[in-house]
C-alpha cells in the first residue's frame, strides 16, 4: 500500500506504479466514491472497453424467494 499527500490545492498525484498497472492516461475521468470511512477511486471506462469483463463469472446461485 502506498501513501499520497494532498496538496494545498487539494490535488493528489497517483503513483506511477498504480497509473501503469491500471493503464491510466492524462485526462481520463475517475469516479470518486465515499464508502464507510474511506474513499474509492474508480476509473471510468467506455462500454466497448468493458466487453468481456464478466467472462468466466460464476452464475450458479440460489435465487431468493419473492417477498410479498
């Protein structure tokens, strides 16, 4: 886990290792989501880039009974 520092302008720098591993590019949009006591950064992707990302997912599950 790496630490980053917030600048006086409230900006952060994403470390090079993280940028490369997630293939982030300048100008790319990232969603910021507050979750419990942390912040999650989710890179936005075009629908065409997401093609096949669920390949191999386990779809076997027991369905809940309907609630009335």
